[in-house]
C-alpha cells in the first residue's frame, strides 16, 4: 500500500533541508556568535544565495542568512565571497545572480562556452558595432595591466580621449567578459562590482574540469531536489535558471533511473499529489514522519528567499502566495514594496513591509498582515516579538513603528511584547 504523507510531514522536511526548522537562537544575546563555518555550511546546504540590489532593509543575501542564523556579522558573507586567500563563494548564475560555492564553479563553464561559441543576437550585434570589439580588447588589456577595475574606472575616456570610449560600452564589455568567464568579481565597493581576470581570482584547488551540458543539467536538477527536500515535479528545475522545457526530459530520465523518487502526499488543497524527493532525503522524510523533526523557528523571509524559488510550492504546501511588489505600481500593491513573510513553526502566517530609516535608527513597518485564517495568539505574538527583536539588533534599530496592522490587535500585541 502506497504511503500518503500528511502535509505536516512534507512541510517539516522542506523546512529542514532549508535550515529553517531549528529552535530560535538566543536572539539578541550574541552568546554564540555565528562562525564562518556556519555561514559557509548554510549556503552550501541551500545551494546558493541570490544577490539583491534593493536596500530598504539589509539586502536579501544578508537576510537569507539572518533568517537561518539570527543576528550575525554581515562581513562574514563578504569575507567568504571576496577575501583573496579565503574566498569560498563566487558570483555566478544559479537561480539568478547568486553567491555560489566555489566547488561548483565548473558547472558554470558549459554556459560560458555556449555564449562564447554562439553569443546571443544582442551580443553579436553589439560586438560588430563600430569600435566595440576594440573596447573589449582594451578593457581586458587594462585589467591585465592594472589589476582589478570597476565601471567607474572607465568613465573619463581612454588615453586617446576618444568620445566613443565612455562608461556604457565599457560596462557592456565588462559584462561580456564576465559572462564568458574571462573575468570574475573580485570584490564590491559600495555594491559596485570590481572585475578581475578569472585566472587571478579562481583558487588553484577549484576543479575546472568542464562537464558536458547533460552532466551539468543532471547535476543541477539533483542539486535542486536535495536543497528543496521535497517538491512539486517542476521545482527541481525552478531551483536553477534552466529552461523548463529543456529540463523536463532530463527530469523524467532521473525519475525513471531512480536518481529521484516520487512519493504521495496530501497538500493544502486537501488532495493527494505526487511529489519529488532525492533519495538522500528519504531518511529525513522518515524522521519527519516519526515526529523527530519539529519546526520550532519563528523568523522572517525575504521575497528572494530560497524557500520561494520553487514556483507554486508556497501555495501547494502552505496555502500562502509569496509576492514581490517592488516592481508593481504603488496603487496596485496589496502588501507593500518589499514584504517579508512571517514563518512561525511550520506555517507561513503573515507578512510585513519594512523600511529601515537609518538616520534615526528606526525600523518602520508600513504594513503588517496576518493571513485570514491566523489568529494572533500568545505563542505567535511571542515568537514574532523575539524574531523582531533580533531583526532590529541585526539592523541596529532602536525604535519600531507600525503604521498599519491587519488585524489591529496583532500590531498592538507585538508592540506590547516588545516593551
């Protein structure tokens, strides 16, 4: 008889593999400072962390780690990404622009080769426009001769004073060389990329044996399935930037070969569905089924959090639709510009739209919402208050302002709990 797992089990497994189940740390006490090894292990476990340009609060790549670690030194992530002798991450393309563990660098190489050998129509047209091939050669030569450079280093014209040599073609050339693997990101200053030759960035220990594209694709699908824990059928493809149509036949082969396994579970709609799991996660599934994995963390999740990389799984598992409304016209927003989801134990219970007012050390919640079926009971308020206190420590905020709360008593109780 086929086992049909209850929704609580699949939620617990999904949260466990995403490092979101453990009890809250001693929030705000810094009794056990987060270590470099802990940050590295977390990123390696979830596969990558999306790099974010939005800065209404801490950028999302820092928030993703806060959600799993509590307040920590953001410099640890920067150190692991950019320290010349100790870097363990690189900026590459995974689900999007991400920090990726360096031991997976070689899986970027097939795409770099494809771009070099068959560049997109846009790149091809640009390269053949007047002077642009020369721009690429000069950008590469300057970096080779001068060392790492940023876009602004090219803004004032070349040594001949040519008017065609300005920031725009230089920036395209830098991105061209970065996409093809000639350059890597050596550092960021004020979030501006600093480009350097790959040969001078990539540590000697990194394996640069280029896989075939089918090997790469199989690796990425397996990687996604492991990081997700358990998922809808399409989700292991969502976890990378692989095109869905290209990945479906490979996914089918992996299931047929037993590299991935199908299970049955009852989801939020009350119906039984077929889900995908990697065999490495089957012991965790059994532990979750036995009640050994109990989600007990209350935390907040960025709209770019890895938990939401699996399209449709938020609604299927939690009956919750994650929304990023930063690019939605203001009158059409429902929850706000950059709303963070509230995870309480194994449920996604609400969200809030924060803004850090750095000059006054104030964290402002422009809106705070609970899901319609969620009541602001004592446990939820206490857990949210503990997480909010640590969120404020992380942002060096001394004051909290809640402009609007739905229901109003949730905001009132939260402020009371925070004292």
